[in-house]
C-alpha cells in the first residue's frame, strides 16, 4: 500500500483535559489497575522529548499504566532536532532517505502519526510489518516506526547483517509491559505443580503458552521453549486452534481481552476462562478453576482500547441510523458484543475500503488510524467511537525530530537506537514466531 500523507494535524481536535504529569518508576511486577479515566493531552504530539527524560508513558490513553522496570528511556535528543521546524525536518528526512536509497527501509504501524507515515515504505499491522522486513533483502537498515516489541520482532526475523532501529527508545507498549518473564515463569511453575507436565493419552500437554505479539522477546522465547506460539490480532483464532490441537489448555498473555474475545468466538464458555492476576496469590485462580480452564487469561489490557464503551456505541447508533460499529479485539467483550464487526487494524482498514460509498462507520481503535481512514475515504462518514480521542502515548513517541536524527546518523555510518535481542533468547523466540508464520493467517479474520 502506498504511504499516504495528510495535511491534517492529527491531534488538533483532541480535547485537553489535564496537564501532563510524569509517573514514578514502579517495581518489576506491575500493579495492575483499572483503566484510566478520560485523561488526555495533546502535549505529546508537539515535543515527546519533554516526557522521555522521566520514566512514564506520558500523556495519552496509557498514561496511568504502571511502568516496567527498567523501562527503556530515550537519552537526550540534540537541540538542532528539537528546535527544527516541521519544514526543515521534512527536508532533512527526505534528503537522508534519498541518500540512503535501497539500503534503508522504513516500516510504519497503522497507529503512527501522519507526519511519520508519509515516510514509510510499508504501512501495516503488527503481523504484516513482522513479515515486511523480509521483502527488502537489499536493505541494510530497518527503521521501525512503531513500538519496542515490533522492532524486537523485526530484529529477530531479519538477517543478522541487517540493523533494526527504533527512532525513540521510549516507544514501548504499556500492555506488553503488563507481563514480564518473572511473573509468567512464576505462573507457569504454579500451573505445572497443579496440572503436571505430561501429555494425556491423546498426546496433548496440560498447558500451551500463547503470547500476543505485544510482548517482550523474552516472553516469545518462553513460548518457544515450552511448545507455545505467538499470535497477533489478525490470526489469534488460527493460533488458538493450533494450540488446542496440542494442549488441553492455553495460558494466554498479556491481553485478556484478545484472549477472551477470540476464545468465546470459538465457543469456549466464560466459566472456563479464569483470569490470572499476577499481583494476587495463586493468580487469584482456584485449583478447581485452573483444572477446568480451557484458557487462562493474563490480567493485561490496552488502555487505549479500554476507553471504548457500550454507551458510546449506543450514542453512535442514536445519532446515525445505519452506522456500522467496528472495533479492535483489544476492546472489552461487552464492546465487542455491542459492535457489528471486530478485527485487527488491517481488518478494519479492509472492511472500510470494501464498503459501498455512503457507509457510516464508528471505529473503536487508535485515533491516528481512524483519522487517516476518514481522510482516505471521503465517500464514507467515519468517526472515532470515543469523543475524547486519546492517542496511544507510546506510538506517539515517534516524532519527525527523532526520525531525522537517526536517519542523518545512518548517513554518517552510525546506528543510533539499535534494537538487538541476545541470540540465546532469539533462537527460542524464533521457534514461537515461526510456528505462527507457518500458520496461514485467515485473511482479514475478525476475532469474533
Ligand atoms: P495490530 O496487531 O492490529 O497491528 O495491533 C497492534 C496493537 O498494538 C493494537 O493496539
Ligand atoms: Fe500497546 Fe495499546 Fe499502544 Fe497498541 S495501542 S501499542 S496495545 S498501548
């Protein structure tokens, strides 16, 4: 898909509710809490470096989420990039990109701001981008305009001589940080003690670990080491079917909502999907619940998608007759139930592109994508379900100033912000990633 540049400054319409505040660094086991209220700010769009110096996710929909320790932080950005005008940055990025030619490929996630998407050679969802790097064998460097777990995945799937760069190291994912290796290992040991390790007479193991792509390389490695697999929002059902052919239960992390929405669409009752909360003794799951479980759901969530509510859907239906409500599977089950369609970012993009002119869509996903879709499809009416449109505060960390900085360094032969994964981890993580890549993703599949 060709990149699309939009003139609309994508945060202009965001309602300012509260000044940004920096969060204090938490401990290694995040205390999980309920979704934040409607706190949102446009400050991050202008100058993310003001927030990157302190640990915290900054303003935006994930601002109240607990921080992982030690969370990657972006060291200082030189003043010449912080102070450059948008026009100057545009010229510098284009010039560096031309000079680097085929040695460079820029990947952009759908949630990136338009000021970044315009420079991307590939735009897509996390699954498409994981594969995109493989299609440019001549590229020496992959600049990943997305978040940390995506760049890590590209680093593990690309050739060893290719370099992967994340323009701003503070571009993490608060949901990915809700499961860490210690907590998952602890959970696994408790489950193993309770359920044993051996296969049953049908050859199925007691538990298969399945991690959402939104997770650290070490958790992907955990899955590879324990006969598990990675999934994305575009192939979660196919992956769960694969897992159930090999195991009696699935431990699904970190996003409880993707796990629940997908498993329920497969006919698994809620009573067989207990939630494992790592901050509670025994995960808050009784031995009986664990034995009866088909899917153990990790207590993680995406604060961006937790903002969407059934009341917003009802309001959209009152306002527009014939509106189609389409949401991402990271939304709650109640929202998915009330919606007309559910699927990955790519599913949403394709559903809107395929609709007859004059369609009306209320979309429950990150605002940059919704605004871009509205601009690309003037034949439709497209709006965000949430009127206080909070961006993903970590996706917003990628600003043209950081992109210009890393590209100009590349021209000088310097690879700033290189993302690497130790080979001992990558070897195991690739097992879980390759298991996923071998499963043909059901094209444009929704989660329910
Ligand atoms: P996709 O897998 O649909 O790209 O979504 C990634 C993500 O971070 C959604 O919040
Ligand atoms: Fe993570 Fe949510 Fe942002 Fe996606 S939208 S990168 S899940 S915080």
